[in-house]
C-alpha cells in the first residue's frame, strides 16, 4: 500500500514537472513556482468541488487536447508537408533503445487503470464501472497513438525526438499560432491528468487513514489504518458524491505534490518504475493467495476462471517486471529500492508503535482490574 501511494504521488509530481518544462527557456524561479502552485491548487479546488463537476471538466479538457492534432491532420494537407508512412514500421536496433526509460514511461502512462479502483465506490452500478474501464482502453490507445504516429511520419529521424519535441516539430512545420496551440494542448493534457490523479489518490489516502476491521479471531474490535486518522475526514459539499470529498487528504496532497515537483523528472521516473512494479506484483500475489485461501468469499468484482485466471492475469505484469529489473540501470535500482526500503521501514515503525500502544492499553486494563479487586 505504501509503494502504491508513493508511486501515485510521484506520478502527480511528474505531471507538474512536465508542465513546467513547457515554459520558455530562461524562465525565472518565480514563474516556475508560480506555475507549480497554480496547477496544484486549481486541481485541488476542482476535486473539492466534486467528482461530477470534475468529470465534466476533464471531458472538455480531453476535447481541447485532441483538437489541435485533428487540425494538424488538415494542415499537413494544406501546407503540403512531406510525410513518410514507411516510418511506421521502423524499429531501431536493440542496443539503441533506452529500455528503462521506455518501460518506465509506458508503465507510467498506463498506471491510471490501476488507480481507477480508488473511485469504484462512487459508482452505484458494478457493470457501469467495468464498462467504463474497458471503454477507456481504446480511448487511451487513440489518445497516445494518433498524435505520435501523425508527428512521426513527418519527422522519422529518431535522433530529433527529445523531450517536448511535439511543440518543436509544430513550430518547424506549421505557422507560429499552431505551435502555440500544441504547447497549450500539452499543458492542458498534463493538467487534466493531474486533476484525475488528485481524485484517485486522495481517496486512496482517505481509505488508508480510515482503515478497516482487524482480524476477527485476533483483534475483533480493532480498526487497522495505515495513515494518521486526520486524513480520513471528508465532507459532502456535493450530494452527487456517494462517499463525500476527502478534504484533508486533498490538502495534504497539495503540499506533497508541490514538494515532489521540485525533484528532477528523471529521478521521479526511476522511483515510479520500481515502486509501481513492486506493488503491482504484490497485488497479484495477494490475489492468487486469496484464490487459494478464500475461494468462496463473495466479492463485488471477481476474476474469471478461478485460480488459472489469476495466474494468467499475473503473467504479463511478471514478465514486464522481470524484464524491467534486468534492463534497469544500477542507479534506478538503488533509487527505487531505497524508496521501497523506506516504505518497509515505515511499516515496521508503525507495527512497533502499535505493539507499544497495545502493551500500554493492556497494562492500563490490568491496573484497573487490580484496583477493582482491592476495592
């Protein structure tokens, strides 16, 4: 759970860092921090307003993001820009591919499916949630593939493709106003994902602080939580939100994301890759264990085909995880491994405090019983 939380918070910070990178070269620190603060604060405000309004706004943002690329399609014809369809089947030599960066980027771009379960409680109909997740798959593929393919057939030289090259290519091939529109579209895209990230991760923080019931055979009256209880406070500003708005979790995210956004993007990507792979593999391991230990337990959503289905579901993630670790640079493993170790150490500290609290509670109860006996 801690690795999942770290990965998702880092993802939000990466979106802010990417947005700041679109500022003109030589922008001072005031402009950079002003953009960081405004992005995060506005995203938090929209989340406080409610999920219903947020979903409407992000739909509008999606149209704003895709519109310039549709216009680009027609500008290619009008401006008679040379295109190279054969570039779509180009595959660079194996040793020229930065596999760590490639896999970390792909894993990062598709991490939203993992986090979508954080808002499953807001959906009243189970089928609606499943249809929504499945429907997002082709939409995600279209959103990423269409702009990339369109740009790559105009400039198939892989050496030119660096960070922010979408905007650079637009300025090279088309009028100035269109280059501006592509830059604005990229910033809006990051902002829309940041808004969605706040909605998902704030509910994860809220649930980790709210906790759940302990083992009925060991500590039946204990509520297990992993974060301070203050982060579980929510209010119902918007009646359409089934579980309320996790206001304190959103406020905490504002400070955390702003702080993390000051860290270089490459460092954040390294941390995100390792922590995300770790928690996904542990998540699948938990699923398989429950399939063997509690096969008949009723659940809102169930993986089909029983134990075989659970194993088959884990194999692709396991393959990606092993390949990522084998091809990862040493500094990536050290960086991500350090964060994972910190998560494990933090959980150990939490268990230690819980043990001390139980001992103190037990001593208090024993003292009360002794006093009653004396009376």
